């Protein structure tokens, strides 16, 4: 259920949806955190709080969450996210989705 909620809240800039996604990014379930980070990443919202949520997720124990955090920052043209994405690409450690991160 939480997976569906996290997935369904993406692609929005409504403050209550953004807040819910940021809360779900702290969930104990890896998949919930992954979907919440994805949902926030594809949302149109941008703020210091959103970018800080992504930065916290850069240290997540689940690789997919860390990748979504990089993409979320890169999509917002955040220097840290762009640098991490560039480092990944230069190291030839590509992840499916890297090509969409800066669109």
C-alpha cells in the first residue's frame, strides 16, 4: 500500500504531496523509500528542503534510493547531483535511467 501511495504522489508540486513523499523517504521499507525518492524526483517541486531530502538519501543503505537521489538532484541542476552523475558516467558505472536524469 505504501508503495502505491509513494508512486502515486509523484509528478506533482502540491505541498501536501511533497511533504508526504519526504516523510516516506524516511520509511523503514527499502521499496517505500525508493518509490518516494523516485516520486519526489519526478515531481515539479524544488526547494532547499527537497534538495536536503535528496542529500540525506545519498547515504541510504539501498542502492536504488541513492541512485534516485542523484537523479533528483541532477534534474534540478543541483551542482552536487550533477557532479555525482558525471562521476558515475566517467567511471563507466552507468545505471539504467542516467540518460534521463538531466532532462
